């Protein structure tokens, strides 16, 4: 997607972000259809809606015309939110764990070497937890870093590690701790990007439903409303079948 196209999506997203944020929790709709399919359905039906627009305006005033404009804008806003979900960086606990274990092993080898020379108390080294579990891994690295830092202060001899080794091990262990917190915080709950996607979906679905009500009222005598604007979660309109609902529903006016 070009930078210009992404800029246009962001513009529509920013246009509708206040409305998304204003939605109450109880108003949010469950996403039982993919965002890309919603966008495809909305944008794909715009030509037919615009073909029907003069009749809708003649029957209901300017409200349907405004809804058609809003439907396109909200569809692009939803696409921008979907891209945000795809680009959202989630911590990879397994990858971080592998890095922590690598640094743990290096620090542990250095600490054992220093313990053999009497620079580290072997009993303290025995307190380093096993590498089973993320918490043990990070705690082990932190303890080893402390032991090695203290040993360096007591020895003037060359040591089998550098400050850079200690700092890098500390950095990776801290990343794993933060990632664990993030995972616990969002376990069973949507991430911020997923939350805004649901809000964007709720807006566009509500506008689509209002237009469906308009079209159903207008085309009720002909029984072909679904050919003009099918339900959001159907694969296609029921072209060739003339089915009438029990009766028209009064379109909601703004």
C-alpha cells in the first residue's frame, strides 16, 4: 500500500476516532466477521448504493446520502485499525526466554570459574534457581549479575566477562519481565489495537445496518433489498430470488 493510501486511511481513522472513543462498553458489537471482509462488503456495495441514492433521498431526505458518505469513511477507518492490529508488536516470550537462557549460561560459567578461584562463595552460587520457568530464568540472571559484579570489585585479575556482558544480560532479563507483565495484563482481554478495531467495526456496522433499513423499506414492494445491500455476514445477495419480509421497518432518521 502506498504512503498516500495509508495517509488517506489514517485521515479517516482520525476523523472517526472521537466517535469510536465515545462508544460505551455495552454498545460494542462482537466481531464475528473479519475486518477485511467488512471493508470489502462496504466498499464493494458503494456503487449500488449510489445508484439507489436518488430514490433514497427522495423518500427519506438527506440522511441516507450522509450515511453512504459515512459508510465509506468508516470502512477505511476500520481498515486502518486492522492494519494497526497486524503491525502491533506483541512480546515473544519464547524468543526472549532463549536469549535469557543463553546469557544465564554464559554468566553461570563465569561464576563457576570465579568460585573455583575463591572469588565467589560456592554456597551463594548454589542459590541460583533452576532455569525452569520464566521467573526462575530472570531471577537467576539477576543473581548471577550481582555475584559477578561483587567478584569484580574484589579482584584485580582479568575476568571472563565484561561490563557489556552484564548489561546485556540485565537488559534481556528485564525485557522478559516486562513481557510477562504485558502477557498477564492482556490475557483473555483485547490489546489496545484490538479494542480500537472493535470500536471501528461497531461504527461501520451500525451505519451499514441503518442503510440496510433504508434500503429494505424502499425496496420492500419489489422484494429485492438484499440484491442492493445484503446482510453484512452473508456471502452474497440473494440474486434471482424475490423474497419479501413480513413487512417494512421504518427507517431511523437522524
